[in-house]
């Protein structure tokens, strides 16, 4: 079970809701992924014009926990305003703080992310900040009361996978709140690797929505999360420099 604040989830895979070819494929992908948590950008979600399509109308909303994100916010003030807007729907008190500090890399603004986390925690939200893989910042976010930290594997939408496994390991080792690797995942192997490193969960979007077959990829990600977690719990063998024979050599009665 993954516990984030007062929430508990069987699935450790969180899914984004953007950039799918169409709503039917998206619905099938979400089903196959086994996810219980869907994140969406409050600013980009059409909740104002009932004549325009809205993905939330296509799914059984009671099956999912919604994690609105503050994408599009440029500072803490705007992020807090967006979080309150989402909370006004009465459907979610969780929020993913996403404050982009650089339009080219889409890397988060650390100062504003910390500020927004402090304010939203004080307001009673369950707060999951998206952060870079900065070890010190991840600790400060936890100390500010974040209910989970979400370090990026690599830039959003890049599909580069985990570019700094060492930093992620340090964050995982030091954290007493869940670590959910968010952004940059490109393949099931990346997902399994994050989970094998000891991450508590993975949040991804583009790897599924942009796959040739999003429905199959969503299912693959489900198994990757489960396999990676199982591998982590099982404890991998240490890496050695030289070969070690797989079969025992003692008691062999034939040969020279
Ligand atoms: C949907 C969402 O919240 C993204 O901002 C998230 O960070 C996922 O990134 P990828 O699209 O790289 O998986």
C-alpha cells in the first residue's frame, strides 16, 4: 500500500491526462494502467464550457482520486490560487505543486515551489511538490510539510528516463515521506528502474499518451511498477567486478 497523507493506494502508478490521441483511447489506457490517481492541469482542464468535451465526463469519477496540478503557475501566489480553485470543486484536497521556472527545460522554480508548499500545507492541503532531483531541496520540502516529494527523472516530456540515479537514491534514502518519481519516464524499463531504486511510486504521462499504442503501454507501465517494486522488496544481488560461477563447484565427482 502506498500512503500519501491520509490517502492509501494499491497502485503505485499515477497517470497524467494530457496529449492522448482521443478520449476513448485515454479511457482504455487509464483502465489498463490500474492507476487510482489521475493528475490534471487545473488551468488546462475545460471545466467552464459545458459545450466542449471534458475527459472527466468519460470516466467513472468515483473510481479515482484526483490530483490537480498547478501547471501554468509562475509563482507561489498563483499556485496557491489554482489549488484553491481545484479544492472548490469539493473533489480534491490533494495538489501537485508545479511551478515551472524555465520555459526551455520546464524545470521547477525551487524557491517558489518551497514557498507554495509551505502555504498549501498551512491551508490544510495534501501537498505533493514536483521538484528537480535536488537532494537538499527535497529535504526542505519534506521539512515544510510536503506529504510526498516528486523528483523528476529528467525534463518533462523528454522521455530520457532517469538521468541521475544517484541523486534519486539519495532522496529516497533520506525521505520519510513517499518519493514519487515524476516526469521524463520514457519506457517501462525506466519505470521499473525507478521502483527498483526504492521509489514509492511513479507519475508519468507522455510515455503512455505518446506511445504508438497507449493502451498497451499503459498496461506495460502497470507491470513495470509492480515488477520494479517486487524486485526492490526482494533485494537485488550486489554488483561484482569479476565473474562468479553460477553452479557450485564443491562436490563435483567427474572431470579432471
Ligand atoms: C502530467 C504531469 O503532471 C506532467 O507535468 C508530468 O510531470 C509528467 O511528465 P511526463 O509527461 O514526462 O511523464
